[in-house]
C-alpha cells in the first residue's frame, strides 16, 4: 500500500479542501483504489462508498445496471463513464470514479490485452482515459491501475478548481 499512499493522501486533502466527496466503482484493480483512499486518516470526510464491480452480476446487483442500459462492452471509456456516473448518483457523491480493464495474465474476452484499463471521473465535468501497461503480470497491473487511477483523479480535480 506504501506506493499508493502519497497519491491517496494528496487526493484526500484536495477533496476535503474543496468540500467534495467521491464514490468508486472499480474492477480490475480489485479494491486497491478504495483501500488506498480509505487508508488515509479522515477518509470519512470525502469517501462515500463504492464497490468492486467485477462481473455483470455485480453491475446488476450493486449498481442496478442491466444489459438493457449498458449496451457497450466493458473495458471502454464509454462503459467507465456510465459506471462512474451511476455510482455517483446511487450514493450521492460529488464525484464518481470507475476503473475497468484486464489485469492479466491474459487479456479479457473482449479482445483487450492484459494491462488494458479504462478510467472515468464524473462530476462537474466528465473525463476518461485509457491505460496500456504492456505487462502481463496480474498483480503489477493491479497496482499500476490503482496508481494511475489515483493520479488521474488528482489531475481531474486539479483541472476543475
């Protein structure tokens, strides 16, 4: 967790300074993003909640999103934007964040290689990005997805001021 704490601490300070909150829907990072945000003392001032949305069943059950609503494949920026917006709305956070991808060691069923992740942040503005690590190491990809997710959130919040 040490490698995520500087980013999570800075992000938490930014959210607190702006009196804003965040909710997280993550997938291939496996909970590391939420864990890092929650490891910061005082996280209850900005972290509203979230979940690991790893399967369609979780997406339906935790976010209430069926295949009728989500018509595109997962692991895309469009998909991440929908989940970020939904988790934000469901828990009443200022910001919603989603990470979705393929941690490895192989790619996903959609044809994305291991190391592929898409992220989105939805709030007063919407932003998304795609990350390709080029790695097949599952654990390292999970850490990289979490690191880049936290850095991406910080960039978005810095641009919004």
